[in-house]
C-alpha cells in the first residue's frame, strides 16, 4: 500500500498544478497570452492523466487483487467494481491523453483544452475514490 500512497500523493499534486494552470488560463489579464496558458494546461493534463491511470493500476492490485496492463483495462476493471459510473468519459480522457503527442493543429489544442475543463471533475472524482478505498 505504500506505493499506492506515494502515487496518490503525486496524483494529488498533479491535480493541483492542473487546476492552477486552468485558473491562470481563465484570468482576464492573461487573455493575450492564452495560447501559452492553454498549452500549459495541456501539458499538465498529460502527466495528470498518466499518473491517474498508474495510481489506479496500483490501487487495483493492492485493494482488489486485480492486475491490469493498460489504462483502458484498468478503468474497465474499476468500473466493473462499481467505483465509477461513466466509463466512456475515462476512455475519452485516455484517448485525449494519447492524442497530445500527435497534436499539432491549433483547433485540436482548442478542442482538447475545452475537454480538459470537463475532465478535471472526473480526475478529481477518481482521486477521491482511490483515496477513500485506500483509507488514507
């Protein structure tokens, strides 16, 4: 359980930095530098999504004795145990995370940024669920 605790702490910190970047991107005085802040949000989303699924993987192994080898299989297993109600949104999070390394078009960045504003709620929900199940 120690490994899960360490990753859970990293997950918490990454959520905080993602939230901070979102707040900065939405400030009125930062509108002329929006692209800079948008890109920061996307970068922070990348590592938050990565830490999220890796934390989930360890939690499943330690709490439920379930081994999963990919982000989608981990979310499916978490869903199968009734911890999340909207599996499609978590699949979308993973697909968006995977698309960030191939995201070179301006419109893609704008769409991804808008999606991240929705995803943050579900990433926080996942953090809270893992934290509660781990009893920390």
